[in-house]
C-alpha cells in the first residue's frame, strides 16, 4: 500500500485523529497523528489485514524547538511496505502513549528516547534511564542542554 | 579410619532460594562492557536484566555538532568490527537526499569491501562464540585468516580497523593494482578454513551438545522484537535487505539467503544462529567473485564527491544489511551543513533486547552462549 | 640489559652472574607480567588480534587474567565513560602492589575523538588512576602494543625495590646539591 492509501484507510477509521499526510517523492512520506489516539492507531496498523505492520524498524525522538517529536518507522514483513508515523507533544508536558505492548522492541527505544530527550511514555512498564547513569541530570539531546561541569567529582569538559 | 557415613538428602525438604548474580561490566564473556543482572534459582536462570550505557559515547550529540563529512569516522566507531558496512547506509542516505548517482565502479568497490568486512565480522562472531563454548582453536584459525582481509582493507583505506573509506558520492581512494588477486586469495582461504571449521567446531559433538536446543527464539517473537540479520534468519525467516530491498548493485548477483533449518537442534536455537553466519561467509565469497568479474576496469571513484555538503530540508531513513542485521540511519536536515537530528538504529541494540525473553529457563552457563550467539558489539548498543 | 647475556662472562669458567638481587627480581617481574584485560571498545578488537596467532602477545610472558587480584598491570583499551569510570577505580584498587597501568588508544589517553562534545566520556583515564605507559593511536596498531609493552618492561627494569626511602632522600640531596652548584 502507498502512504496515501494508508492515510485514507486510517482516516476512515479514526477521523480527525489522523492529522495530515506529507508526501515526499524522493524519501519517505509520513503521516502525522494525534498523540492521544496513538495506541489505538498503532494497534490497527499492526493487526489490520491489509496493513500488518509487524516490524518496527526504529523509534526516534527529536527536539523540534517548542515541541518534542516522536517518529515511528514501520515495516510489514508480509506486504513489504513501509510507513512513517509522527506525533508531536509540548515540552512542558511531553507525554506520549507507549507502544511497548504492541511492538516489544519499542521497550528499549522508548527508554532511550526518555533518557536522551525526556519524552515520557505513558504505560511503559519500566521507564528508567537506559544509557546514562540513573543519577544523571537533564536530557542531553535537547537543544538547550548544558553539559555539567562535574559528575561525581570528575571533571566533564576537556 | 572410621566408617564413612553416607548422607541422604531429602531433596523435597531442601529450600531453594533465588539469588541475583551480577555479570560484567568487566567480564570476558560479555563481549564488551555489558552488565547483566541475572536472577537464578539454583542454576536455572529465571530473570535477566541487561544494564547498558557503559560505552555511551554520545554519538548522536556529535552528529548534531559536526558537519556531514566529519560524521563518517564516528560511524566507524559504532560497530567497530564491521566499519565498512556501517558507513554505507549513511552515505547512501546522503546520496539519496542530494540526488547523486555514484559511478558504477564505486558501487562494485563498495560491495566488495562490505562483503570482505562481513566475512571478517562473521569470523570474529563464530570465533568468539566458539570461545564461549570452550573451543579456542577456531579463534586462532579465524584470526589468522582475518589478517589477510584486514591487510586488503588497510591497503585500500590506510587503517586496520576503522577505515573512513566511504565518501558521499564516491570512495576516498581507488583500488590498488593486485587487488583482485588478493581478494581471490582471501576467498580461497576463507572457503578452506570454513570447511575445516565445519568439522572442527560446527559438527563437533561437544559443541552441538552445548549449543543445540539452547536459547530458542521463535520467528513471531523475533519479528515482534524487530530482530534482524543472522538472529532473525536463524529462526527461519529469510529476511535479507540485500534481496528484499535491493540497494546498490545487489540485484545483479546470484546468491542465497541462508536460514536456520534445524539440521541439528531446533530452528531458532544457538546452533542454528551460528551456522547461518558460516553459510553467509560462503555467500559473501560468491558475491565477491561475481563483483570482481563484473567490475568495470576504469572509472574515477572521486568524480561525484561534492566539495561541500549542504542538504536540502527534509528527512530520510535509510537501512542496509549490516553483518549483524538492519542498520538504519534517520537523518533530519534543516538545510545547513550539519544535521538537525540523527538517530542510529543500532542493530545490536535491538537484537540484544531479546535476551531477557530467550534466556529464561536455561542454565546459567547457557546464558553466555545465548549472548554469544546474538553477536553484539557494545559500541553499537550504547553508541 | 639482560641477565642471561651476562652468563657468558668469563667468571670461573662461565655460568656465574654477578649482580644485584634487585636486578634479578626486576628481570623476573618484567618478563612475566600478567594483565587484567579491560576491553572497553574498538581497541579491544585490535588487542584480540594482537593476542591471536599472527602477533602472539604472549611472547612477552603475559597471561590474560580476569581477576584484578592476580594481575600485575591493567590494560585500559578503549573509551572510558563516566558510568564505567568508578568501576575502573574499584578494580585498580583491588590490584596488589606493584601495579601498573597501560592506557591504550586516544580515548583512554585523552578522550580521543570524543574530547569536545562527549558529555558522557571521561577525557583520559589518567584523571582517575595513575598511568605508566600511553599507547597512541585510534586504534593503535599491534606494533604499537608491542612498543608499549617494551616500554613497560623498561620501566619495571629500572625500578628500585630495597631502601626506597633512603634512595629517594639520597637522590633528593644530590639534586639539591647540583641545583646549588648550578
């Protein structure tokens, strides 16, 4: 299925929760959705016969300035088609539903996104830091992050 | 000497206590700096909690601070065993964004160096897996052969391990005279050693007893965990991006995709994951032979390299078949010479996440084998 | 150098070596160093190649140990992150004296390529433990490992074992005198 067909299919099921479709002829087209309904949308994406996105390639979070974005790259092993789903949430309250129960691989990806960018995944069973030490402060991949001077009495800058 | 009294134990009356054991981060069997917190009941593993981040080198932060050409050496340092393969999806992503068509000869050089590096990676993987099972000789054999591959790549790029050889639109240097002969010698030697290893290690009854029927990963679980590479193919799923989404010139070669068939043990166990790697080396040899025969003699490998890379606004996700599985790069460009955000989908990071699932219920010693059969590189797990 | 070379000396028909006990001890120590292999990153792969058949690191009399209590020196091969730094310190403190440290590769020498933006990289392992030999390279070639090992042996060979304090005092006093003279 092409991105436009998937967009139509999701639109007929979820209505206004499917916000927009951006078609990029050279690279990947993406669909922007409402984060409130993300879990149900992902569930449909995985289980609907004509979609069957059973393979999550990647989950990335990014700093969009005012907002934080989460991008899901999905692939279907059966139909061999791809889609990119995007959501964006405000930095003050960055809560996105967790899709860990749909694709188990999202477990570590979500923990990484929480660790480096501070996106909070609602419904994740164990949302703790994964790469940085547990007592690290701040989210390093945010654009306004300032590297600390010391960590446990060790100097951080060169 | 008094009479020896035999003590009868009533096993039903003995209490069993769960114990938590810490493996790593400094441990030779963890293949790097991985820490596993293992809960055991006697010797049976009941829970595994991996702790990562001991090699978190802030790769994604570096990408935001450096310009596009400067990122390539940092990509080498992610999966440092197969650096050539790592650079490929990145330069391909940029070529796609910039709409560059690379010369024919460059494509063939890329295929050959990537396949050579794939062989070198699998040699380390099988050798260290053998070491985990207690076999030291394959390690020496494979490292002897690996030196031949390393010296070819060194003559091409100037480095033994971290090559920095790919450029956007071309390669850093052309091949040297005698490159073809060197490659053919390597192919010959790899085949010879693999035939030996098949007898020495793979079909050795001790090795089979230790690795067959251990750590069984079913295809459904593997796909749900987004496993890829030999881990997924060991479970019987013939998923290989070189065939499923042919990039570069892979559609011109005739090669097979080895999958775990369950000749020994069951499909998806450690033995089957391991045998896939040995068979893949043979397929890589076939690809190298065909690529050498098809490669055009002339062509400027640096012709299409842009002086200054400035990406248009937009984003791209590119993935290729790394020796360990799908390696993906998600690049978001803001129109300058530095990426806005770059995310690497580490193959080992994803493959490792399946370990709590497949190691429950096996012996503690089997856990080391299961970890070895996944073939992780901590540089890519932690990035 | 080399105690064995002196066996040919014509004392009483050969077979006799005149020397200090210290020399003998240092000779023995420098030729059988057991190391704690601290494989952290890329350099560890090069070190594996070093250990394998082609380069044969064991010709230096080294044996890899996995316990710090049995090791004479520690080989820090790779990037030291803050999460790892405390563990390295603990392992170093567990080692018995005399102990040495070889820092392998740019990362553990100075932070390497991660010196500027690596928020989670310790910029040099010498910020937490004392380093005896630095091996440069990213990663170092096996030949560089050999050179580094030879430098460590040289250092061990020159070490004072007995009357350390007295000697240091003596050296200091001679230094003071020479300073005065100059």
